[in-house]
C-alpha cells in the first residue's frame, strides 16, 4: 500500500510532502530514525479525502 502518510510518535510528527517532485520515501526508511522512535511509530494514511490510522 502506498500513499501520503503521517508518521509520528509521542514527541514528533512528520507530515507528507505534497507536489509533483515530492514523496516516494518509505515510512520504514532509516532517514526517519533520528526524529521518530522506531519502536513507537504510528502511521496515518491519507486516501480519498479521509485519514486512516494504520495498525
């Protein structure tokens, strides 16, 4: 599954980039590790004007 996604933990939230030349970075990419705790990550997928929390 892919789409615009919020990645967050108890302290930080990374919001999706929107535009022609943005996106494509997997939420499990190590680039997120300095900002979002790997063990406490949660995800919200944006799809068709709705938000879905992924568990």
